[in-house]
C-alpha cells in the first residue's frame, strides 16, 4: 500500500480540483460560498452514514477521549478553513486568497517535524519551494494589481492553517487506529455542527426547490469533490508522511486551471504553464528516493 499511497493522494487532489465545476453551477442558483460548503459536508455525511450503516456499523464506534481528533478535522479544519478562505476573497481577491491558502504544505511539513518527527531534507525543501512557487504562478497573482489588507492577509493565512489541520488531526486519528471511513464520517459530522450557525437554512432550501439540475450538481459536489477525495486522501495519508501528502495534494490548483482552460475557455499564460510544470515537478521530486535511504 505504501507504493500506491502517493497515487491515492494525487487522485484526491485531482478530484478536489474539479470542485469549481459544481461550485460555479450551484452559485448560479443563488447559493453563497459558505452555503455550498455546508451542503458539501451535509451531503457527504448522509452518504457516508448510510453506506457505513449498511456496510459495517462497527466503523461508527469511536472513543470519547478521541473526539478532539474529529473536532480538529471537522471544525478546526473544514469549517475554519472555509470561513477564512471565503472571507479573504471578499477582503482581497481570489488569487491572493489562493496563494495564502497554499501555504498549507509548508505548515503541514513544519508541524510534522515536531509533532510526528518526520525528517526534513533537501529533497522535501525543494519540493515545497517548487509546489508553492507553482501555485503562485498558477493563480496569476503576479499579473494583477494586488488588493492587500492586514485583516485579509491574516485570514488568508488562517485559511492555510485550517487547510493544513486536516492532515495533522487526520494523522492523529489514524495513529489511534481509526479507518478512513470513520475519520471522514466524523469529520463531516462535526463540520455540519460548525457550519450550522453560519448559514441561512431557509435560503438554502428555497434555492434547492424544484431544480433537478441543481440536485445533480449537488450530487457531483458531494461524491466527486468531497466523499471520494477525502477518503482517498486519508488512505494515502495513512501510508506516507503528512508533509509529502500535503505537497502532492498541491496538484489541486493545476487541475482546476486545466478545467478552466478546457471547459470555460479561460486563457493560459506562460506563467501559468510554468506553474503547472513546477507543481508537477514537485510531485516527482518529493517521491524520489536517494540511494541508501528508505525515506
């Protein structure tokens, strides 16, 4: 499984990168960004809950003393990240928010050194620099006039921190013997609790009423961009370092950019293409194994 772990993480990153397709469609029906985030986790919770109940109810068992792990993945990660990210977009711009979000691999790697005693070497540093530089170029931030505020920068870094926390708290849950299905289910359960005070349920229901296409977009958001990637990422995380997994997941903006180009006819600049190459290169570098080393 260790040999295929990077593939699971890359699949997760690619599927997360497809989220824009469903978000654009649902936004057209009047949903706000936070409402879409809430729909995502609520739908995923229902799907996983029914699946686990039919497949193996024992996977729903957790120890009370381990609840903090799932509060971490659900509220500290998903809810906090979504709130900070979408607020940053409102205060700055989409590209600034995206760049600050992709400080997450650096945060995961640094914390993993101290929390999980993961090794830090030149290969990982090179991959980190390549991945972050690639994300900066892919967002197109260098070609636009920046809108920066102190609050926006702090919230953007908060989004990166929240995004990173799934890998950290997820690692702790895995160390306590929980499976990917269990971790994902309780992540979405606590995320639902965290989202509830932030959304207008009545408005969400009115947007959903009588729209078959809307239901199809929601199903795609839940299954393709949420349930499957969270499961595959957690499986990959269980068999590799958290730092490596976070770097590999940086392929997400690359996939989102390619989808924008092919589906929405968005333009690709030479900087964007260079960014794509750097991110893909970082995935290769972080998986290279030096001679006489098992790391």
